[in-house]
């Protein structure tokens, strides 16, 4: 894990989780990839804080590994998650 950021609601629940992960091959080649998970995604509004965090971490890890081995296709879950991109605090900061 290279970086992690969490955005919480006023009551302390995790609203969004962002992870950046580095995957490295034994020969030294490495790739960093990041991912986000948000409660605004379909089906994520009532899940635990742990689920929001672990989903973001898993997405980042899977992307890094896929890029490293040359299989960088996006999963179906991530395609549906793209709908919340404009609501993300983290992505708004990056685009400003």
C-alpha cells in the first residue's frame, strides 16, 4: 500500500475509501495503481465500513497486478462503479 485516504460522514462512517497499491515482480518491475469505493455505488449504501475499505484495496491490487502482467481489462464491477466518479471527493480534488 503506497497511499490510503478515507472520507467519513459526520457520524464517523466511511463514505469513500481510496487506495494506491504497488505490485512488484521478482525482476524489479513494478506498477502502481489506485482505486476508490464509495457508498454512492449501487448496493454499497448499507455495507460495513470494512467492506468499503476492502473493496477499494482489492480493486487497486487487482488493477496493479493486471497492469503488471499485461491483462489490464476493467472488471464488470468497476464499470458499474464508474457511474459515481463525479461524486467522488478524491477525484474532484485531482481534477481541480
